[in-house]
C-alpha cells in the first residue's frame, strides 16, 4: 500500500493532478452510503451544480457531473453536439490537445489540425483565418485547450472567441479546462464558451472520478441534431434525471458531496484570492527554474500556467531520470515529459492545495535529484530563489508587536 | 448532509446497492493522492484485477476497471464487440434488462426482444428456439441479466449457455452480473460467459464509481471487427495501459485499492461462505414476507435472488408509500418498485455487508410503516419469523460451557 | 480487529457507554497533529469549555478537561477539595456509587455510607437527617450519583441540595453525572452542585479519554486548603494553563475538537429535544421489558434512567448468559449485571446516538438470545411493544400529501 | 478549525511531539465503539502490551497503559513505589527534569537535586558520589531523564545504572523515556531500569492520550509498601484488570488499537533501522544549524538527541520570534525555548514519521523566518547543508540501470 509505516511519510505530490487532497474534502467524500434516490441526495447535487456554475462563471449554463474522468468529459462534449463527418478545428500544441484530436478522429470527425509548437499558445490568429475561409460553415466546433498540462501553457480563450466573432462563424467553442478551472480564471459566459470540461481531481482538489461538463444554451440546442452515438454520456438523460434530483444510474455520492464543499470553499476564499494564491506559488517554482538556469517550456510569460510548470533540462540530459529518482529515492512524485517532450522536460504540478513549505520541499528534492544525476545545479539555489519570492509576498500576520 | 448530529444515527441502508460500506473498505478507499504513474499504482491495480478474476471464477479472462458505473459497463460490453445493425437477442423481464435493451437500440443494434413476465426468469428455452432458427447467425450477441434487481429474480446463465450450445450458435454471451457478482455464485468460465459486467458498489461493497467488465478470449477477438464508436470505453486502450501498470486517463486509485481489498476479503472468507451468508440473510427476509402474507415478485423458489427481495403489497395499496414513510419518518432506505412494478412492490436489498441484527431492524421498520399506513400486519410478526430463521441457523460460538 | 470483512458488520453497541459514535464526531476527533501551543488550540479549547458550561447549565462554573476518564474525574473532584481524614457522606446503591466510596476510602477520607437498595434512588431524607445531626460540620462533602449506571436509576439531585439547605450544612455537593450529562437534564447552578463529573464517551458521544469536571466558585475556594496529594489532576495548574489557551501537559486535541462540536450539536438540537429523544427511546426498551414480563431494577417510574435500562431475569436464570450469547453469536454488545446484581440482570444502554431502528434491533437480538437459552419469551413480543411506542411517537414528516 | 480550505494545507509539524501521524495509525485509532468488556478488547490490549515490551527491550517487565499523558506516567511511577518523605535523587538540566522534580516535591518527597547545565547530560559521576555517600540507603529512587526535550540532550542511562551498582545502592531507577522510546535505543533490561515512562504521542506516532509505564519486578515489589496516595494511577488495579483482558475503567480503545499497530510497525521495520532513520534526519537538521552558524544547546556530539534539536540564536535576538513568525506567516509549528532557555533557543522536533522532504521544508521555513527577522542567514544555506547529508545517505533504489 501507499503507507509503509513510520519509515516513510506521505509526501505531498507535485503531479499536475490529481492534487493533494485537503483533509476536509477527504472527509466529505468518505461518507456512509446515502440512498441516491432520496431527497438527501438532491440536497447535495443541486448545490454542487450551483457551485460549479459560480466557479466557472456562468449564470445559466447547464452543469453535468458524470462518474468518469476528463477524458469522458471530452467524449461527452463532442458526442452530444456533433455527428460523424462533422468538421472540427483544433490546434495541436501538447499531449492533451493531441489526445482530444485523436478522440475526435476515432469518432469519425474531420479534424482540421493546426500545428503549433509545444510550448506555444493556441494560435487564435490561425483559427481566425481558417474560420473566415470556412464560408460554408463546414466547421461545427472549435476545440481549445485552456491549459496544456503537458507544456505548462495557458492559452487565451477570449481570443478564440474573438476569432470566431471576427469570422462571423457559428461553430461551437469547446474548451478543455481540466487543469485550469478552479485554479485559474475561467469566464464561461464572458468568453462565450459553449462547452467546458473539467474533472474533480484538479482545481476542485477531490479524488478522481467525476467529469464535470458545462453546456451553454447553444450547445444544449445542438444536442437535438447531433448523431454521434452516446448513451452513458448522454446529457439529455442526465439532465432530465438531475432536474428531479436523481441520476440515470448510480451517482458517486461522496464525490458530489465533496464537490459541493470544494466549490463552497473556493467561493468563500474568493476566486481572485484563489487564483492569486496559485500564481504566487507558481512564481516561486519559476524563480527556482531560473536560478537553476533551466528555461521553461512555455515560451513567454503571458503563456505561463499557474497550475503546472514544465521545465527543460539541458540538451543531452534525460529529464525523466529526475522524476524516476525523485520517486525511487525520495518518495516524491513529479510529472515526466509527455509525447515529443519525453526526456526533455519534467513537470512540477502546483495546483490545488499547496503551501510555501510544500513547494519548497518539492524544489529541494529536485535539487537533490539533479545533484545525484550530475547536473551542475548548486544545492539550495532554487530553494533560495523561491524562498525570496515567498517571503517577500507572504501574507503578514494581522497582529504584530508595535 | 447525511449526518444531522446526535438526533439521528446513520442507519444501515436496505437498497439493492450501493450496499452498506464496511469500515475497512471505507478506509482503504479514503487514501491520500498516490501518483497513478508510479509503480505503487501497478501494485494496487494488478492484484485488484487478479482478485476480480477469482471472484468471478475465470482463469484467464481480461478484467477492465472503468471509472464509471454498471451502465458504463453495459456500454463497454456492447460497443467493443458489436457494430451498428448487428442483431442481439435479449429478454425483457424487469427494469434493468429493459434498460440494457434500450441502450442497444440507441446504439443502432437490432434487438430481438423476448418478453417475459416481470417476476419470471430468463426464458432459456425461448432463447434456444430463436437461436436454433437463426441459421445465418445474424444474432451476434445474447444478453442475459443474471440477477434482475427490479424483480429479485436470479436467472440460470448455465441454461443460456446450454441453449447456445444446443443451437450450435456462435453468438457472444453478455451477462449483467451487476447485482450478483460477489454475492451469488458466478462461474464465468464454466458458464461460457463472454462478457460479464458488474460495479464496485454491489457485491464488492465499495462506493460507486467503477464499472468492472470481464472479457473472454472470444470477446477480445470480436473487438477487432466491432465498429460501434467507443473511445473512453475502448478496452484496447485500457488493456494496453493496464499491461504497463498504467491507465489511459486518471484512474480512481482509491476505489482500485478498495477493490483489491474487497476481493481479498471475499476470497479469505471463502466464496461459498459468502454466498451462504447472503442466502441465510435473504431467507429471513423471505420468511418475514411470508408472515405478513405478502407474496414475492419472484415466481418460484428457484428464482429467488439472494441479494434483493421484491415484495408485493395487496392490490390497491400503494407500495411506494412504505418506502417514502420509511425514509421520512424512520430515516431508513428501501427500494421502490420500478417500471411496471411501480406502486405494486417494494424492495429489500440485502447484499454485501449485513448482519442478522441489521436485517431484523429493517424488517421492524417496515412493520411500523405498514401499521402506520393501515396494512393489516401484526407488529413483530415478520421480525419473529426472521428471528426464527436466524437463531436456528446462527453460527454457534466455538467455546461453550460443558 | 473489530472489522472482520464482509462476514460481519459493525453493529451498534448497547452498552451504557461508550456510546455509538456519530460520523461527524469521529471525523472531528480524527485530525492531523495541531500544535497545542498555538493559538489554533485555544480556538478549540475555549469554545469546548463554553459548550460544556451550557450543556451542564451553569453560567460561571469552571470547566476542566483532563486526559483521563470518569474515574479520573472522581479523583479530581475529591483530591482538589478535601484533606485526609475529612468526613464524606455517600450512599451506596449500585456499583458506581460503591466505587466512588472505595476511592474516597483509599484516599484516607472518612466515608459515612448510607446503604440503600440497588434499584432505589439516593435517600435524600437520610442525608438530611445525617447532615442535620452533624452540628460540627465534620462532613465536608456529600457525594451523589445522579445516574447509577449499574441499576438504571436516576436520583433527585435537587432533593439532595434541599437536604443540605434544610440542614443548613455547608458541605460541598459532589455529583457523578458520568452517564447523565448531555442525555438527561443536569442543572448545575439551579441544583447548587459544587462539582460535577462526566466523561467524553457518554452523552457527548465521543471516544473515551476525557474527564470533564466542573467546579463551582465554592469548590474553587476549597482548593486552597485541600491537602490531598494531586498533581496530574490539580485544577490549579490546569486552570492557569487553560486561561492562557494552554495545557500543563499534552492535551488530547482531537477529543477537545470533538467536544466542542458535540456540545454545539446538542445545543443546536436543543437540550430539551435531546432529553425527550432519550426518554422516547428508553420508553420503547421499557415497553419491551414489560412485554417479556421482566421487571426493571429501578423500583419506580420516577427512578427510571433515560440512558440505561437494567432488566431483571427470572430467579434462577443466569442473566449474564444473554450478554455472552449476544456477543458470541450475534456480535452485539449489552451490559452485564455488576456487583451484587451480577447474573441477575442485564443492561441495555441507550444513551447518545441511537435510532428507533437500532433500538429495535437490539431488542430483537435479545429475544433471540432468550429463546436460545430457553427463556419463555415469545419472539417479536418485545419488539412489537417497542414498535408501538416508536410509531405512535414518531416525528411525522413535514410535507404530507393533503 | 485546523483546516481552512484550499487556502492552506496541513503542513507537517516540527514540534518535539505530538509527532506527525502516519495515515495507517490515524485510521487504526479512528474506530467505531468496541465493547471494552468483550474478548475483542483483550485481543487488542495484550498484543499492544507485548509490542511495547519488545520496543523497550524487556522480556518480563509489566506494561501499563493509562488514559493520561507522560505527566500522568511520572505520577504513576512515583506514587506506586514511594512514600511521603522518601528521598529521591534527581538532576535538573532542563524543563522536563525540573517538572518531574517539582511533581516529587508536591507529593512530599525529599528530592536531592543535582544541578547541571541546561545542555549538559545527566551527571552520572555526581550520582555515584551521592549514592556512595548514602550509606543508609535513604534514597529510594533515582530519577533520570533519558532525553531532555527542552535541551535536545540524550543522557547515558547505562552510566546511571553503573553508578548505582558501583555504589551498591538499592534505589529504584526511574527513567523518563517520553521523547526517546521508539525513536532512540532504550534497553530496559540491560540498563537495569526499574520504571520507564513514555506516551503515545512520541515515538509511537499516535495522538496523545496514553501514558505508557513499564515496571520491573523490583518496582512491582515496591508497590506493596509504597504509601503515596494513588487510585486512578494504581498499577495494582490496572494489572489485575489487564490480566483478565479488562480495565478498571473505560480504556481508550482506539489508542490501544493504534499502539498495537505502531509497535508492530516499528518492529517490522527493525528497531535499529528506526533509530538510524531518526539519526539520519537529525544529522541533516544539525548540519543546517552549522551552516547558519548557530550552536546547538547540546554541548557535545555524544549528547545530541535524535528526536529534537535545540538551536541557539545569537545573543540579543529573541528566538521565540522565529517560532511565532513560522506559525503566523508560514503555518508551521516549531518548539520555543522553555524555562531558562526561553528566547534563547528554538527547537526542531524530528521524531516519529518524517521524510527528507519534510525536514528540508522545515529548514526552508526557518530560513525565511530568520531572513524576515533580520538574522544574517543566507537563504538556502541550511537547506543545502541538509540536502548534502540526505542525498549522500539516501537509500538507493534497488533496481538500477546497468
């Protein structure tokens, strides 16, 4: 099991999700069986949905909670609004945008792929060109990965909306917000998003098991004519059941109870405070990378993700060795490079619950691994850079001696 | 929340799943985040799969664990081995067999439906006639609901296999074992089952969130030619990842840790002992129904389910009132009648962890509800009938005074 | 361990404490280590103390929480206000009053023991005679056991206060409220109690580990001259530390966090509602005893405890056999007879969290044991009597059909 | 509460007890109510006692588990073997040795106090002189604090035994092992210890609430004639009850279940491995102090405690400010200086469960606090020193590339 006695302790994880679980959310999820056909279940479900709505900043969009994962959320998104042969516009600039493209292709959709560098943002200008050229509105949906978890790049979704508007194009805007929602600002209504997808195990700091999918009114309408096969992921069954406080099958009651509390907690803290907290922790990690002389995968500061930092190791060095060593020797989990970044980068996830202390401890472990593997990194150097960030931006105690 | 202070206590539930959660499984599921790309995850996954294999009595079939529910398991079963337009043979004799038929139809399958009484078992003889008549082997799959959770009826899967064999028919045998596996005998290999479906929240006594699907070698082969769209539920992605100790997306690690322990626990107790334990508890519930003068929905003793008992109330009486009153007044959950049985029956779930004491307490609550609603049931009469069953079959203490 | 897999389930206990633990209190107690010298600890301690004050109905008395048990609470009470050789007046009418007397004697106190029947209440009239006769005020303290857990007898503490007042006697009134506080009305101020003792594991529904001791202003003054040795249980150290939000040694932080929540919960429910709830459950148990033809140990209805019922079995029958059999065969815990009641009675604890369903299940198990052991008790008879009590007094659902 | 949502996370604590709680022990302690008069309780108690015996390295000494704390353990030790007026020999060289002396005096014992520097070890040579001079064997007990939690000094208990033997003195040897047992070697039998005291919340890594007291055969004999008042802490009641698998009052069942598992875990890991693990973590902390240019309170390496390091700040600086700032700004708990060390030192507790990562994070926080408060400490310097210790002594992974 994960717990091997006093010999080791449960270290925080630094993977870009699932995040470290706050005690109060673990306790909320861990509940005795509650009859999911009773009114007590509706008393959990409806506030959970309302909470997601507020976190994702929509007034009226429909929220669906599937016993599944973000991948199931992607499938929910496309299968409910598209039909085989439909054209879809998507950019490939990381492993997760690539996987969604792959899923579309396997569902028989005609994906127009815009290639972009892994480390670049979503090319909204290229989108605009293509959409403008698509006079017949063959393209039915535009995919956008808000935060590429592979590269640590956040893209400008508002710019994609502007591209659609500039082109006067009616395609639906489908956004992967898996590793952004709840940790970085996501303005469903203001950005004109039609479908947003996230999961329980990222910004909501819960165990995995829930795909959270949000549909705009336009997306809801598209369901009527979409012909892709769906049954488990059919939002019409889900919507009808939910309205009655029910589920079309057995809901993961504990996760829904947790989601309600997670949303409440984020809103009570204040979303702006939550987002600033993420940026502050991320700033420290980026300062450490700078001190080590290692560039980020993200090409410019406007692209820096606040939930995951992808750090490039020197040419010729196998970055995966750091992650393996951290796991094997120091019982600490980081993310490896994925796809074309494999071996070239490692990833430091810093979403959800994390303290200054925890972030510093992750950096300290990385330094030991780097030294162990012969990288010319001075022990304590990255830690010191992050310490400087954290201590100069720390929240000062309210009561201070005169 | 479910817990309203000292005023009420968490009563056991008597719904036919999710079951009451044993302490040790709740604790196993409630774990800190473990990196699902680490070797520690494989150390949970592979034993969990091996455990399911033993519980379902197969030597070599492939086991897949999807973050989903039994409904997702149904979809996994059909979408991986069938193509649009394929003929499927199925019996409708309860709400859950009906729902699986409905799913097939929504996926474009041509379902040949055999109607049977709700309360009857699966008509293997009719299956044999139809399969024998299908000389062209148009039928690609035969569906069978092992335990109809709506009616409390267990069907003879070995008889379905015999029907297929007698007809010399190559159709795949797909079995819904959602409310039977782990609680009643299920002989995957001996019955020649091709795909079996269950969930975490029934015989394995875990929270909901896992579809457990088992594929025979023949079913695995059928994947190659099956054309129904699938991506999230594609067993090929899952199989490849699992072999490497990984997942194609984020796995519900806690549930997998729990599944491993649940299977270990069932096997340590001994499957025969587990099944006998379920029958013994069910015998008490059936005795109580007899004492109340209420017939079972299941038409004959060979059809009696050991996991759920569906009890018919007198004509003209609204059975749902009992369930509502039990919930509202006595904080106790039972199952209502579903579909054409709505209002005519109520259901007492007795699968998973249950003690004599707990079963008796459920019966006592039902009697109070019946009395409250004016049914001519003598208080204590059903309890006494069950007490007689339990005390005469109780395991005697090992050490007794001379 | 307590959990032996699916084979058995955690049945509720029916011992007169520790009680069944509500989920929310278990979760409150189970917390990560919190620095007990930090301000966060004071934020738990002070509300916990304030909550106890409200539950025990005192405006200003001092509350002390020792890492100990009720027995430690007794020692705290006597050792802080008495000196060797001091006379103490006490009644012996059950095992717990006897044990307190024994403790006094071991501390060198001169106990004037009033013998009363085990099943009788505290003889306030005898107290008055003795106190009146004690013109020299040799008696420094009067002991009173509010609820004799051995006999299921509640005594009239206000009457003891009246006896003291009638005699114009200045002795301190020390009350054992271990199995009453939080479950039955306890009016510290109105009854003129000087020291009250209880524990965490009874009406507060927490695990054992805390002695809760309350001192009036007069009792506080007595500390200054009391000469019995005390150090761990010295309320002066404790009081000084607590005032600063600290402890003289390591406090059981989880239990204190739980106590705060337990008190909040009782107060939110309303103490009168809590007490009525206990009486209602107890009424059902007493009705069952009546149906079995078994007298209570408590001699008259005014003496009936609402937290434990002591039931007499027929002469010649060994009552302990019932308790043993319930444990061995039905995994259910009841209390045996203690001291001179051993073998003659068994005890049904019904304090803290308990539902109708749970109480009925305890009665049903007792009936099976009785039948197993050859007692002429009709199965279901006691259950039926309790069902009648519970269903006629059940809280009706708020929303009802017209 | 301790948990304030995603805004902060539960950081490890660095106080010298209670320690960080391992998951598996938290789960063991958090159990439903188990009847403490049932045989299931004995099945927890007796292995727990046997486990303590092995950890403390005694074959036959009696182990007692009181619902209390280490302070209660001290009281148990002295009150069971001494009488008022008895002479006791003790050294004062830290706050905890001072407190035990104070307790003895309050119990009317005549303590011969040997003053030693706070930072020095126990002066066994002075003990020998005094004992040799005590020809009449007026001294009945010798107190020794194995690990002074205030100063971070471990003393040589074997040397005290040698002093007793050299003097041919029959006094009992009473040892405070509160912050050593389970983390540093403690050889009850080999050192000729007569009574050892510890608690649940230190080396056993459990929540507070248990005093663990071990009595040699000679100490057991002394009980017969000891006249100090004791009742709650009377080992004779406890021993008699325990022998029957019972308790003289309500035991803290969860802690006893946890203690059993904690002892099993330490023994499975191997005591030598456990002790080496503590030393390794402590070495890193001491290296950091060296890098900061801050001396330890412990005067020489042979006195270095492996469970707590007491670090001296520069003259004129208020060391408590570091601890306060760590708590207020970085939500991290360290220990302050106590008694005459107040303001001059801070303490880093590193007993029980701790990882390299966690230790480094504590050091990183300390550096931020020091920088914040104007101490001339270079950020990252202490971390780097500890990193060097940890990475050069890390357990290498078993499987390595060729």
